């Protein structure tokens, strides 16, 4: 087994300078690792810091202390201390983030949004289009929407575009935050399948899933972050 | 050079220094000329003096001529190609009176040819000096109004903007419509305004055996093209420089190789094309060349019927 | 479905394109910018954000070589030996400006020749570098007008006849036609309506990515920074108070001033 993520002694405290310097400790002394082919589901009550931890793994939030080693192109790199361009390279090639929300970019069609990661990794335009279309079809996004910019789509439609973009070419590490929140049962099933397929192909998965049924079907292991909270 | 000074009251001539300018001024101008010759196409600033005619009427050319003329010189002055126009006559008389100069209308006899608007059709020879009157010496001025900036552009040969002007012409009219003062590159280095000569005359500057001096009195600049120096008209590879051509030859002398002016002959819409270089045209007629309209023109008194 | 395995030897560029060390500029007693240092790699887009008077425009003018700082050094590695941009001759600096560098001004009038046609504006940099084939220059200009979404039949119109958004797009085409390695942009969407801004931002985003441009963008608009930049420097009173990945700085701001900036904006 390849260790894809190794978290050592991570702590996070928010300091709100403009509200009297109030300090909000989130967690302390976080230690865990994730192997390739695993699906680690983060557990814990709402507000326990699951999303914050996921964002720290992505290099979006900066931990107050600790290291996070990401296996990138065969080397373990600490994403906390890495320079911005290294972080961007890790995200481009190793580390995918699937959020609940699609960041809508003006004037870019759904199909182009899904094609984009394939093109960025060097796929030909034709191949990228074929795979993108197949993925949108699988997620039941009506074909008439493919060439439109998703700004006017419903929440569920936007979410499916976002999932298609993330799973059209799964990264070695996938960080997933509530991907099924506003999906119907059929599409939820598709998402569960996509996650399982990515895992079977060797991706390391770390996710947050509110829906208990989804959680049960996806998880190979649980991590309750409430444990780290007590120490904080 | 002998300093010629007449004594007031002794005769009718006023007491001007030889060739009007004082010797110090002539030296200053000669120094500017030497630098200009040494750096072909480069505009040398000089202390332009007040002359007894308005700036813009050839004061730059007159100052250069005054600085280089001597008693042995033969001066020809042309304006619009003609020796007999007011300005040409006045300038010739000016140097006859102030420099005891011999004047001539014969291109091949002249040692100094001061000109506005034309280069004579007859080939220039080694030892002759062309003096051009220049209203605007800065070829980039219309494109870039700041003097400091144009100086930097020349200093570092940043001439893309000049090409933009030609581009604009072709884009708008299908060809470069600049027909006079057409910019040239001198010795492969400086872009230079050739003064308001027609672009027809540009090729005559290239590798000319004569020394070419340019004076801009109002703008206080002198520049030069030494003999046998490359003078290339700016163009594009796919829109090469071309000179004007006419469908018919000169109506008076039948020349097909000279620059023609259109002359209206009556109020009935009659017109003819004749050489703008009056000396060249006359010489050809004296040699027996006949244009198709020579008889008409003689009859109507437009040209003197010469035997 | 297979997991994409990154190629083992996809090495990043070893040297930064721009190395900035200790740039300071003072206006008498007042600080323009103080002790700014950073490195910029090929293809990176750096945003400089802060309020009016924070020193971001002063810094940009120093970086772009328009002003000389009172202290500090900027090394540019375009090709061959690194150039110290303050010690090279003005001639060399001007040459850089016309070739490897580009500046997109906030006001398109500062970056365009208003009396020259759109085609001539785009073609100038080509003619600067010695291109002398009218047909090829025009074809390249047409191609660039298309890329910035200006209709081909406007090629002979002058910028005066264009809307503000079109003028800005024309300015961008004029700068990018020479395929610069580094572009400086000063509030590129500054004077434009919101709807026009969106189009321009998207265009810039695509061009920057497709051309692999390195860019330094000064803006007070955090949404612009979010969309266009990889990294962010936050300036206050002439000092860089925080820097990092754009999403780090905007989503998890550490400095009091950055927290104030981000909280003052509706969801970016």
C-alpha cells in the first residue's frame, strides 16, 4: 500500500483580529494517514471542523502547526510549507477537491468546464470532449444544457457539472465535501459508483457525507474528528 | 576665403559681411555641417539666425548656402523645379548682391544647387552640393509630438512607429499615399525626412555622387547625406516603394523620364503635363525634342518660342 | 476508469522569471512601498491587492521599470543572463517593454494610439521588432482581434470608435501580440461596467492560461484577484502584510487587515 496522505500533529486555531482578537481553536494534535485505494470518511457533529480539516488537506486553510505530507509524483511533499507553485502543481496533478458548490465562471459552458481538467493534463481536444460528454450523460444532465454556461442552472444541475468535472479524470487523491447534498436518489447512486470506481482504480478518498446511506456505501474507514477537538 | 566688405557711401551696396552672415555664425554652421556629414541622416541642432526673409521661406537653406559659398562658386536656385519662380529669383539675387556669386540655371554648371521641392532631372556629379530647404526635419513629428521621445527613437533606431504610418496608409487606401517628403533610411541607420521633394526624386538621393545638405531654419536643424551613401525609401516587402509615373510624356519636350506638373491651359478644361524641371525641359527642346503640345503652347505664349 | 498518474519527471522551471529583492520607494517622509521581496515563476499570476494609497501602484511602477525605487533590485530572466532592470540601459529597458514585457494600463487611452487603426495598434509591436511584410502583419493582427473578440471588419477603425470594453480588449491584443513573457496589469477592469468586466475577465483568464503568461495584476477588486491570480500579496501602508496562494489568503486570512478586506466584500 502507498501512503498518499500523512498528517502529523496538525492544529488549527482561527484568530479573528477584527472581533477583539478572539481565538477559535478547532482541533489539536491531529494524526492520521490515508492509503491509496482507501475511502476515509470524516465523522463528527456539525461544526466539529470536518470541512476545515478537508480544506487544510487541500492547502486552502493553513494549519497553525503540523505537517501534511502529500505523495506527489512519487515524493512526499509537505503541503503546509510548500511554496505556492508547488501547491498548485500538487492540486493540478495529484489532489482533487469536490465541493458542494460549483464556482461558476462567466460564459464558460458546462461541457468546457468538464473538459478543462483533461485538457490541462494533456488530453487531445477530441478525447476530452468524448469523455466529458460521457460523464455528463452518466450524471443525467440533459444534453441541451451542455453548451450553456451553468450560471442559470439549478443547484442540483450545477452540482452534477461539478462532480462530472472532478470525476472525469480522478486524481490520485480526492477530497470530497458533501457531493450529494442536493441530488435525487438516482444521481446519488451514480456518485457513489463514481467514488467506488475511483477508489478501485487506486485513488485515496477523504470525504464528508451527511447522508448516512451514502456514507455506509462509500467508507472503508471512519475518522471521528471530535477526538481531536477535546484536546484543543 | 577673403572677407569682402564694402564701405558705406563708397557705392550703393550696403555694408554686409560676405554672404550676409558674420564669420562666427558661418563657422558654427560649418561645424554643424561637418557633424552632419559624419553622421549621415542625424539631425544636428544649430543656432539658426534671423535672415532677411520669413522663417519657413528657406532660411535654413540660405544659411547653409551662405556658410559654404565662395566667390568661385556657381549657384543655381530652384523652387518647384523652376529657376524663374519668385523665391528662386529672390534667393539668387540675394547671393549675387551679398556674395558676388555667379548664378546659373544650368544644372551641370552649378557647384551649389539650393532647392525647394525638387532634385534636378539631369544627373548630379561629384563636387556638386545640393542644399535643401526643409520646413520639418523630424520625420516622426506627426506621429510623436514629444521632442525628447523622438530623439530617443532616433538614438535607438526605434522606427516601428514610422512603419505604422505606412501600414495605416495601405490599410486605408490600398497603397502608401505619401507622395512627397517620403521617409527614407540613410546609410541603414537614421530615418530622415528628405524635405518636401516628390517621392519621384527619392531614388536620385541613393548613392548620389553629390553632397546633400539639409537646412531647417525655423526648426534649427541641419542634416546631411554624404556622397555615395545609401538612401532607401521605407516600404513593405509586399508593398515595395514605387515612384509616380504618368500616362503621357511631357507636352513640351516629350520627356518620359521626368517629373511632370499638370498645367491648366485655358478655362475650357484644357490641360497639359509638362516637366517641372524647367531647365531640363528647355535643354531638351534646344536639343530638338518636341512634345505634342509644343506648338499650341508657343502660340498661346505659355513658353517662349525659341528658335 | 483509471487514475491519472502524474509523470515522474514533470519538473517545474528551476529559475524564477522575476526575482524582486527589497524594493522600497519613498516620497519624502512618506512610504510608497517598503522592502518588498518575492519571486515570480513562468506562468504564475500574482495579484497585488490593497486599498487606494496602499502602495500597490507605486510597487507596480517600480517593478515595471517605469519608476526607479530608492532601494532594491529586480532581476528578470527572459532569456540568457538575468537582467538587473535598474542597471540596464534605458535602451535595453525600452526594448524589453516592447518585446518580453507588456503593460496593460487601467485607461486604454494610456496604452493605445488613438489616431491609429485597430490593426495598426496591434501591428506596431511586430513592426517594432522588424516585421516588414504588410500581409503577414495584417493577418496576425486579424488573428489577435478575433482572439479578443473584436469583429474582423473593425480592423481599420480607430479606437475612438470603440466602446470602453473593446478599447481594453484592443489594448490587451496590442500587448500580447509580441508574445511577452511577463505582463503588468494595473486595474485592467477598472473603468468598466460590471457586465463588461465579466467578459474581459474571462478573456484574460483564458489568454493567460493558453499563453502560459506570467502576470502581475494590481487590483482592489478581490473577485478579480480570485478569478485571475494564483498568488496574492496584500499591501497596507506600503508594506506587504500577507501573501500566499490566492485561495489561502482569501479563505483563511491571517492578518487583521486582510480579514477586514475579505469581510468587507460580499462572497468572492
